[in-house]
């Protein structure tokens, strides 16, 4: 896997075990995330100021429902009766919202889940890792994980051969971290080695001589103290070199300055997105105003136009442009604008997301490029014939249908989050298509923060095609899912006034009234 931007960093777990990487991140107080890969197993660990605050894995053994079932064997049946969730975060929120469990109980289960995921990955002897300071945890995904105890247990159980292999030079120096909190439960020989440290760094050679312990016992104790965050290594083969750490810290300072600059021009400071942008790209895009961005996206004939990149742009340029737009023009930043402007911003962002989703994959990009070239050739022929190409209704209808088909397929596969930008793009290109608006609303309904907008899209679809039973019943199902039976009943009655013979509506109304 290649680095996606200059700030990302990667390597192998054979050269730098995960436990040691976690300590480096902790001591450098870095924000970001680290993906680890081993065959088909994948995990991602999120950091805030160096502390592990969240983790996720593709292993079914570490699903939240599995963790909860081990604590309560009846919870599986309860979860099965709840509305289907698109991800584990949504499941955790639903369990609290539906009063299945108290928040403190769910939070404790999530912490256990994180510990399981990280604990398993610590034992991977091979594989790859990829750190990104730009991909960060959401503000609400911060849990108190006791990594210190996990790392100490790992250090004590690691074979001595692996420990000794990590100390390649007797001239390497160690120093005690003065501000580090003491660790209760140190074994006697570990406490003894810690007491040998003064205020100045000391070499492994001198410390071995001073302690008088066998080399393997001494190094094991040092390894425990280092992973516990009590010692700092100097002059060793670190994964994160000082120049790289300086670049990451410099980028963080620059992003803070950019955020402060933006805050002066906005009525409220925006919440930091999950994925931030490369600083180099930000500097190139700061002059683009909101209106210019909207006009560019709304007038785009191709995905490349929407993203503001060339047809031959590299993957790095593609991602950089997308991250910049996602940062500068994310709908969450403009929640105080009027409804009409917000709708334009949301539609534009959906278009940008759809463009990125299509172009980031080499296969889908190649397919799309063939279509774009055909469109461009047609446009040139029309111009040569003196025909205006400003009327792009046909092109937009085709693009809308393409986006709808992709979005509907994702929705049927319960990939709700991925379906939203495609269905949003379809609705934007064809705002009078009731079915597009209805399915866009259905996809939005799986996002807790988008409930009101989901209802708005479905209501708009009903107004466009009031006699369409599929659309009316989608709105009824939405009300039922939101525990609004009276509104569902009212909607059914209104529908039956214009379609009195609809059996499905009659049956639903009988159930609600019964």
C-alpha cells in the first residue's frame, strides 16, 4: 500500500511491532489513525493526543453484539428485534436510545471491544501498518482505554529473543520521563531498574553495568518500562523520525491556523471532519468562495469538472481535491444558512462525493473515462455544427439514472452510508423524479442526524407523485420506524382517499388501528 499524501507513514510489523508503534504515537502525542493489515484481517486504531480512543476491525469475533452477548446471553435476541443498523456506532446509540442498556453499560462494552481489537493486533508477528494524521476519530468516538496495562502485559509476555532483537546497539540511550505518572504493580526487578535512572540520559551499556542484572532480564525490564510510558528511547531505529514528526506537527499547526482564518469569515466555527485535508492542497484552494464552488459543481458536465481536476489527474491529486472540498464546503459548516442555500450545498456535496467514489477506483474510473470521452466528442461535434451545448438536460438525466442505479444497489445491500451520495446526486440532477427523491430520503433515514431531511425528501416525493403507492408506503414505513404511528395512520388515510382499493394500505391501516 502506498502513502496517499506526504504526511502519511507506513511500514511492516516485522520491522516495527504494533506495540512499539503505539508507544511512539503516544509519546509524540499524535492525532490520527493507524491501519494494520495481515492477510484478510484488518483493524484501524484511532488516536487523540497520542491516546488510543477508538478501534474497529473486520473480524466478526470483535463485533459489539458479540461482546455484549458474552456479558448477557439474551441481548442477541433483543438486538435482532431492533431496526437494522448500518454500523456499530449506530447500534450503540440505538441500544441507549431504546433503553435496552444504560449508556455506561454500552460504553463499557465498547471499551472492551476496543481492547479486544488492539490486543489481538498486538500479537500479529507480520503484516503492514499505515499511519495517517489526517484521518481522525469523530468527536463523539472517544473512549477511556487503559492501553498502559495492555502494553505492560504484552511486554512481559513477549519472547526475550524478540525483545533483545529490538535493542540493536549498547550505545542507545534511555531517559526517564519526568512527567510520566508512576505505575502501580511494577515487579521488583522492574522497579529496581527504574530507580537506576537519574535526570540525565544513560546508555544501555552503562545501565547494564550499573544494574548488575543479566542482559536478558535487564532488557526485558527496560522494555516493560518503555511500553508503560515511563522511559524514552534516544538514538534508536524509530519508525517516526524527528523530521517526520516535525512535518506532522507543522501540518497540525497550519491546519489550526487555517481553521482560525475560516472562523473569522463564518458565523460559527465548523466541527472538524473525520478526515482532514493536506495542508499543501488547502493553500491552493482557499480563494474559492462558496458561490463559485456551487456554480462550478452545479454547472459540471463531468466528475472531473465537479472536483476541479484534469482528466489526467493522478490518484493523489484526486484525493487531495476531494479532501479540500470536503473540508471547506461540508454542509455541516453552513447550518445557519437559509434552506434554499443549504439544499444547494448538500446537493453539491453529494455530487462531489459521487464523483470521488466513481474516480477513486481504477476500474470504475476507466469505465467512466470512456463515457466522458464520448460525451466530449459529441459536444465538439455539436459545436462544429453550430448547435449550443448549454442545454444539458439529456446528459444530466443520464447521469442521474446512472447514479440512481448505483445508489439503489448499495441501498439494497444495506450499504446505507455509501448509497447516500449517489442517490443524492440522482435527486439533484432530476429533482422532479419522485422515485429518486423517495429513495434518497430512505437512505438518509438511516442516518440519525439526517432524519428531518429524510422526511423532507419523502414528502417532496409524495407531492410530486401523490398516487404512487410505493412512495406513499415508503413514507408510512418511515413514520412507523420513527415510532410515529399517528402520522403513519394519517398518511394512510389520505392515500386511501385517492386510492381506496389499495390492499397493502388497507392492511397497514388495520394493523395500526388494531
